[in-house]
C-alpha cells in the first residue's frame, strides 16, 4: 500500500512541472541533499541570478511527463502496481516537499549612525558646532535615521555623495534619508545659545544616541572651570586667550557644558543696587536669633561681592547666596562687616541670607540692626517675635513704623509677631525682655460621693497653661482625707505634705508642660455616722490665675440631702441639664442618685448639707397564673419586690390554708423558709422568707402549688384566692387563667378588675391567657366554674400557595427564599422549622419582623432550628397575608461532586398547617443537570433535542403570585432553572444531579462502544439492535421520562459519531466494491450472495489483471 501512495506522490509532482509549450521559470535553490551522480542539469540552463556571490544555480526542471490512460484509476487502486523513477529525482522531489527553502536573513535595522564628532567654539552669546555623522546602511533600501538636536538650529547639511537627504519632522526633530548599502558621511552646521546665570555660563545640546561621540570646544576665556555632563573622559587645556576642551561623551541623547572662572580669580565688577530687607528676630530660650534676608536689585553694572554690617556682639551662624565663593568678617568699630564674594558677577538680582545669634541681655538691647553697605537705597520689614515665656517691652523706636500682619511678607507671618517697616538703614529698635510667669486657667469638675460609712471626693481639673511651662501642680486637700488615686499624663510622682492643719498635694511631671492638661484626683475618708451636718470637702487647685467649676453631690437613695442656703458661699445651684451642657457627667453608682449640683467662678467655696436617713419603702407587684387542666389546677405566684432607701432581708406572705401544705417557694439567696404553726383568723397561713443578706432594689420570689381537680358532667367549682404579701407600702396584683382546649371556664370575680389578656404586664407563659384580672387591695377572690367538652380540631392555618426558590452554587451554602400566601386564625405567632439556617430576613405582610427562638420539637434533627414568627396584625383572620423568608442553609457536602443526591430541606410549619399547592424552583450551575423526578413532586422541565432545561408551561405561574415589594431583600439568582410542583406540604426535595461534561463523555463513549461492536455485524443485525434499543428507551420513558431523556441528550454526540462511523464504513465499502450492495458488512466478512453466484471460485483464485 505504501508503494501506491509513493507512486501517486510522484505523479502529482510530475504533473505539477511545466508542461509542453511553457517556458521553465527559475526555481528556488533546493535544500542541501545528496543527489545521485548521474543526475545532470539539462542543456541550455544558465544562471539567471543577479550576479552576487551568494547566488545558487536554479533547480533542474523535469522534462519527463507521465500521461494518463483509460485505466489509470485501476492502476492506482492495484496494490501490486508500481512506477519506476530515478532515485536522485525522487530524493530531490522529496526534499522539496518536506524541507522548504529557509527565508533570507534580514538585518535588525536598515542603518545605523556609527560615530558622531562635534567641534565647536563659543562666540559671544552663541555656540557654533560642526557635527560630523558617520552612517552605515545595511541594506539596499532607503534607511530612515531619526536625529534630534533640541533647541540647536541646523545652518547647513552636506554629504559626501548624493544619497543622503535631511528631512524635518517636528520641533527640533529631523530624519536622515540614506540610500545605498555601505558607509556615508554627513556634516551638519549647528548653532545654539549660551545661558548666563550667577553660577556661570552654560549650554545644552540634544543629540542622537551614538556608540562613539566626541566633543571639542573652544572658549575664548582663560582660567576657567569647565564641567561636561555626562562626563566620561575629558581633557582641558588653558592657552593664552582661550580654553580648549576635549571630551568623550559616550552614548547619550544630550550633553551640557558649563563654565565659570576659577576660585581666586581677579574678576571684579562694580555696580549700583537697591536692597529690600526682611529681618526676623526671635527672642526666646535665652538667645536673640536674627534671620536677615537681603534682596539686591542691580540697577547698573554688575555685582561681584556684597558687604553687610552686623553688631559686633552677635555670632554669625550662616551665610547663604547663590553662587557664593567665600565670605570673610572684619571688625569695624563696634560692628563687624561680612564680605561675601560670588563666583561670577550678577547683573540682575541676587538674594543674601544671614543668621546670627546673641544672648539675651538683662538690660535694654537693640534688635534687627543689620544693614547692607554700598547700597543706593535700603528699606525693609522687621518682625520681632518672643517665646511664650518671654515678655517684650519696646523702649526705643526710631525710624520705624508699626504695620499690620497682612502687610508683612508671607515668610515673616508667624504667631505672636510684631511688624515694623523702615525706609532707612539707620533705624533703632530697643527692647527689654523679661521672663513671664505661667498663666493657669482651670476648669474644675468636682464630685462628692456620700455613703453611710465613707465619704469620697473627686476632682477632674482641665488646665490651660500659657505663657510659660510648668513642672508641677499643687492642690489643697480637705483635712483628714487620704489620696486614693492621681491620674495625668507625664506624671513622675505625687507627694502629700501637711502644714498648719492643711494638706497639700503636689504632682510632679517628667517634662515641662505647656498647653492643655487634665488631672484627676480622688481622695476618701471614713464616716462614723451617716446622718448629720456635712460641709462638702472640695479639692482646690493652687496657683491658678482663674478657676471656674461645677460641683455634683451624689448620695444613695436611702439618704436625704438638704442644702443650707444661708450658709452657701460663692456657689449657686445648678441643674443636671447645665452639668450635661458643659460636659460634666459624674459617675453615679447603682442605687445612688444626683442629690445636688452647684457651679462657682471664684474661691473659697463653702456648701453645707443636712443629711438624714430615709425610712425603707417596699412596693410589691404580685402575678398569679392559674393553669386549669382536666385533672389539676397549677397555681404559680410571682412576687416582684422593689425595695428603696434601705435594705431588707425578711419577707412575709399570707397563703390560703388549703394550699399551705403544698406550697413551694423559690428565689435567689434564700436562707430560710418558715411557716406559722397555726392559721390566722382570715384562713391564711403566714410564711416568712429570710435571705442571706440585705437586698436593695428589685427582689423576685416565686411560690407554686397544685390543686387536684375532678370534673363531673355537671361541672366543678374552684375558688382562687391570691397569695397576699405583708409588710409592704403598696401592693398591686394580676391574675391570669389558662385552660385546656377541652374545658369551658366561667369566672365570678370579687374585688377584681377585668383586664384584656394582651395588656397583662407580667409574664404568664408562652400562650396567651384565657382570662385576666387586676386588683389593688384585698380581699380579692376569683370563683371558677369548669365544664369539660369534647372538641373537634379544625385547621387553623391554610397555605393557599407556597413558592420556594433556592440557588445552588458549586461551593458554599444554598440561598433560599420562601414565600407563602396563607390564611390563619393565629393572632400572635406561627412556628417554623429550618435546617441549620443563617436567617437573612423575614417579612410579614410587607413588614420586617425579628424571629424568636422556640423549643425544638421532639424527634427533630439536631440541625433543625425552630423559630416563632410574629403574625400579629390589624386585619381580620379571614384576610390572607404573605410571609417571606430569606435564609442560607448548608449542604451535607461542601461542594458539588460529579454526581450525587441533592437534598433541599424546605421550611416546615406545625403539623396542623395545610398546603394547597407548593412550587419549588431550583437554580443550579450551568455545568450541572438535574436527572430524574423528585418524589412527591411534578416536574415542569421539558426535554428537547438539544436542550433538556426548557420549562414547560405550568398550570399556574408562581412568579405572579406575589407582588415585587413582598420582600425587600435582594435575592440574586443565576445558573440553570428547574421548576417542580406539589399539592401537599413536602418537607424535603431530593433529586439526583450530574456533571454535564462528565455525563456527556460517559454516554457518548457508551454509544460509540455499542456502535463499534455492531460494526462487525450485518445490516439486519444492526437494524434489529437499533429497533430493540429504541423500544427499550420508549418503554423506559413511560416510567421515568426525565431520566431517559437526560441520558439520551447526553449521548447525542456519541449517537452522531456512530452514524458518522457507519456512514464512512459504508462509503468505503461502496468505493471498494464499485457498487451498492444490499448489505453492509465488515471488510473481512464474506458475502453470501457472492458465494452463491460463483460456487466454483476457490479461495486462491487471482483477480483479473487490472482489477483490485
């Protein structure tokens, strides 16, 4: 078979050669291959190349042509046929097929500038350059070489031949157009300007980046310091009247040359200038610091040096000026002169800055007396500023005018500065400096805490220290008080000293403090008796310039505090609102209250109080709950005491004698329970409860007992007498009655006020009471007549339609939104159970509600959580309303697998809740498919030829059941949607899922395998197998259509592959046999028809010549 293919290949190449009457065209040189020695070039062939050294002779053309004949097809199909071809010719044709000619190697660029030489000279304010550029072109095409010279102008451009053109392409940008392979030279004439500054003269020239760049420059000045940037290597020669520079620049896109006279030169410049002064004088920290700025404006000539006079007693700290060479000082009488020399004379303007320092004198001293020498006119601004701890007094002021800060220059505008303006350097300003004492302003917040056994005073002091810093603070303590705590920042220690009956607290700091400071001091003293007369012990800050403050008196509720207004000194009464408006919020302990408040603005302050103890006051709220059942009445009484002013540890109650023996009393901290030996005259038994310690504030106790009950047909009577509390100032009570559903209760109250069950103030249990009453005094009784009935349960809640939507992601929990349209006779709450939820929100009738945790039903999964939903509403019970809940519930597995069972737990209500219709919509990732029908649900998924996720039209559209504003939550969906419905209330949806690519591969390979197996059988077998498989699929689709159709859809590619495979095999068979036979069989299978037609043919018969 290989020989047939090689023969066909040879014929194809032969037919592709030039035919008769066609001139052979030059061919590309063949790849290097060994050709047989007898393969010679045809005569008359010649080299038609361009004559270059790398040209190769053209490929020999083939002159032999194989002409087709009438049985050429049979020859190619015969495996024994062959074509004779010279090996050299075959090798050449094979190499041309498998080894194409390599592309020619191109240079990376068309041209390059190899060298640049710049020769120039400075002529006045211009620099002239002769730039020589060596260019080498690497190809025969035009080379475009961009060059850029920036601000330098090109005067002329010359080349050694006519193959170079100069083209302008932008501001300072040019392009060299060079034609012809080889080397070329371009000469350009450049000119640029010289810049003059105080630092010297310079110029900058932009240039093309070249591998070799050289610079030669002549400057018509001597004794110069010349700098070149970038600097590689340079050579400087000084001649009689000029300076010559040679430098190697290297690869750069610009170079800069600057020069100035060498230090110590003899250049001198005389000029006339005006001087504007800015003098800043700072007095503080023991020194007088002067910063003087002289702005010279050259009026005539040039200025090479500047001379300034300063007082002789001032130390020169720094001299700054642009292009400064050096500076020297010399004494001139009682002053000293500072001579500043520049590298190069200036002709326009220059700024000189001096900084001096001198100690502060105890006597009057002159400030800001610095001036320029040799100026035509001098004027300026003088600013004097002192530190906060230094006071200045201006004693002498001559030739100075006071100005506002807005008229002063911006650099001089500093806080606490005084500004003057002068127009002559002979001004005089003398001052006297004195140390300033600290100015201390205190905002005091004082609180006094009264107790029966202890007295505590506390002060919060907010200091504002100005002018000068402090290292310590002092306070006056009340006599007999001990310091408990001192708090402030940067505190080192505190000390308490006593002198002449007074105590002084001194607080030391680790550093000098200035500005805002907060100090808190707490001191205490024991008390012998709680009542009596008391002068408030107040902390007092010493050495304060000004003080204002607030006073708060805090006392327990058991103490009554009265102020003696006749003995009130330097203080006035204040309200709690005034204290709060000024930021004073005293710390009030539990059981105490703000008894009095004062404000003051001066010392000394005296406040005297008269303190008396209040008698104990006890208020009791009694709540009685009677739970009537068929065989027993359970009575629970809760006592809520509120004890004020004084503690109590003993409580007494009166219990009906009939229930005294079964009474159980519970509460926190109970030490003893005692029952009286004999009942009282009113038929009650006194009980005494003793606590471990006295209690103040709320105290809760509970008493319970049971009364057995037998209900005959005519009914039973039960009299409820509430437990009465003793030794209280006021008692209020409530009675709530609960009953079983099978019981009927009629009440006859005595001394009771009927109450709406929803208005009961005390807890009565989880359910709403059947009857409720209130009483304020005794006796109070409630007679109950109890009758038993047989009741038939009715459905309380009906869910007309439920719509649950769940979004399933590849990883993470499922997000569920459940919406219900229901009617319910429940007026308070409904219980709903969710599977390990993370609740995002719940709404009832469009209003957001907070779920309440409820006890989990018996037998539930540990992951189930039960919640109460508040359904209280103003509408009637017959009116339907909506409930919407959005929550997240985890999956048993963390991520989706290739295939598994998907479980969606649905919200569950109580067993009595009935559902009319339920729709569940699932969104799964697009790479997954739900397979099968979930139990208890009807699937609304149609299966098409290419899409198994088409939604069939359901009887109802659940998306239209609820308005868009039913839930205010942003419920995001995505993926492939599936819809299921049910007429019951299922608790869980379970359905299989598959990974679509994996499912497609499995089903496709199974179909291909079946098709490959059937390939070896006859057509009748194939038809029978396909027909049988189709019947099985149709029969299975009757029972599980979704499962069957999903796998058929997954196998569609495999089925298409089987059809294509069978079709190809059939076409090959038709091609081999030359006709269509009535059966398709494998290539190696014998045809029974052929055998019957030629029974005498043997297995060794040869086909006819020329037949396949």
